[in-house]
């Protein structure tokens, strides 16, 4: 099965330029999303019900996190109620959360598979992963006006997922780091079988604007694992592992910020002729041809390998007015979340730093 095998140090080399810690006056906000709920029970097997276990684990994760005075916890639900996928993400976005963690349990026809896996948003060609995404996304059928809400997305149609391959993922790198921390806690702390950090198209992750993961804490269809997950001991251990992964992510973020200054960019102001602006269209783990037909008609798209990821850029100019025009063009042609990035001598810098350099 396809999954990421990255060390945290390798990931930080990819991640460093794109994230900084909250200021000391702000609490680090984590949104915990217990999967399913209400009329949507999720998976059910051997008398185990996904929505019930996911809620108990999420509440326990929150209790662990709230022991840290610098962390604020928000839940998408605290009782057995049905919450549409887009409303879960909307709650996190309104809170301007630092992290979004959705908690689920796996289920497959084969009763033998077991172990944990954590997903970030991305297109997967793996048949098993696609089936998991279809199952999780099919909850939208329980929502009113789901066709309008999700722009005609059909969770049972594989072609619907192809168009999502290049949804702009500003937070993909950070999400992989978070997922890696959580998986390591499952494996090293609890000796759970590690199924890896994987990519998949989950609507609840697509709608969030922060580092986000969906973690599958085990298989209900495996009777032994289901019994463990349904027990107070199992739920407490899994919850502690998730919380530890989140705290380690936060601590690593704070350490990185303290070592590199208040922002993860060069402090030296560039001269005007050194500054290049581009439009980032998307990020993915699979290299795509840069032909216009892959980018909704946009020509001159550039693919740049960044560690184990590929970034896709449109435009290349030192003229900030021109890049704004190209930004509008990209959004008009189907990349609503495309954004402007700046470089100095091939290194990423903040837009604020770039514009200061031009003003000098």
C-alpha cells in the first residue's frame, strides 16, 4: 500500500519556510472532530459502533490536551449528533484553529486487517484507499442539498476525485509532519501496527484552512482490535497517543520558531532585482505533466520537486502588479485557492519581506 515514509527531520526541511508558531499571547487551538454521529453511525461490527468510540476517544484526547495551559480545544461535537462535513470544517475555520484532527475507525470486508493509519489530503491511486474515501465521503448523502453544498461532487464516482488532485494545499507539508508524529506515538508508545501516513481525498479535510489529518485508530472489523478500541483502557491509550503527537508537533513548532526567529524567512531584505513572484497552484506527491490540459488551460506551469512533494507554479515575474493579474487569472480558471509566493535567489521568502524590499 502506498504511504509516506519520511523522517521528521526530512519533513522539517520541506516544512520550515511555511509555518511559524502562534504568538505567546495566543493559545494553540486544536479542533477535534469525532467522526460520524447522530443518524450516521459510521462503521458497525461485532457490536462496536464507530460514532460512539470516536466520540469517547476525542473527548479523552481533549482532556489530555487541556492539561497544557497553552492549548485550547474545540470539538465539532460533544454528543451523539449529526454534523455535516462542511460544518465541521467551517467550525475550525471560524476559530482560526492551528490544527484539525478528525478521528475515525476503519472497517473492511476482510476481518484480518488491523493497525493505525493517518491521512492527509491528496489524490491516491490505491484502490483500497479510494474505497475508504468513498465510504467516509458518502455521509454527504445524509445532508440536505449536498449537490449544491459540494458543487456536484459524487463520492461514489472515481472521476469526481480526479478533479480534486490539485486543490491548493498550502498546509500539506505541516499535515504530513503532524500525521507522522501521531503515527509514531501509536507505534513507539503503544506498539500498534503502523499502516503509515497516507494520502486520500476526504471532504472534511478539503474544506479546512489549516494543517489537518484524519486518523483511523484501528479496525472495528478485527474483533480483537475492536474489543481493545471499545474498552476504556484502549480508548485512554489511543487518546493519549494522539494528544502526545499533537503536543510534540506544537513543541517542535515552537522550537523551530525560537531557532529561526519570529518568522521562517530570511531576515535580510532583498533588492528589487532579486525578487521573483509566482502563483502556487497546488502541491502533490505525484508528478504531473505540466501541459495546459492538466491545469485547466493555464500555460507555462512549472513543476518543482521539493523533497518528496511536487509544487506547481504559474507565472514568473518581478512585477507585483503583473503577478496580481496572473493571480486573478488562475482563480478565474478554476484555482480559487491559488496564492502568490515570492522568492529571492531561489529561496522562498514572505510576501511582506518581498514588498518591504521593493519599498526600500
